[in-house]
C-alpha cells in the first residue's frame, strides 16, 4: 500500500523516540500496530465485499440471460405446437421448406404399380384397355 523502505522506517522510529520518549514508545507502538491491523482487516473486508457483489451481479446477469433464453425457447415451442395443431385441425400438411421433399396430402395417392408387368394397375389402366 505505502512504499516505505527500511531507511524511512528507521528515521520515523528515531523521530518517534525523540518526540514521544522512551517510556511511552512501547505503548504507542502497540497502539499503532493494533490500529494498522484493524485498518488492514477493514480493507480486506471491503475488498471481499466488493468481490462478492461483483460475483453476485455476474450471477444475476447469467440468470437473466437463461431466463430470456428459456422464454424464447418456450415461445418458439408454443408457436410450433400451435402451427402443428392448426395442421391437424385442417387436415393439411405444411408446405415443404428448403431442402425437404414436398409432402403430398393423404388424398393424393399414386396408382399402384404391378411389378410383374411394370405398368400401372390402377382404375385408369383398366379404362385404357
């Protein structure tokens, strides 16, 4: 905290010995030591409290971010579910998105193919014959 070297400490001790006197110097030194110890403990406590507050603020920010993401995910899931429910209610399939094969509705059924002849064997095939 303070940049005091050994030579400065010796000068302070000599001045204190002259000003205070040799009889009261040990008591004053003990009092000064106790005050310096209290001051160091106070600074340590303040530093620890500031660190706790910073960590608490970081935790609050993370909690807020997670809450926002959870709400976004819930909203997305609800919209997908409602779209799916609408599809089920209207009995229609949704349009194909990019990269997907278009899905035909259940009403559009391809005529069956006779594997032995390689031709269609549906009602249209019988009408042509």
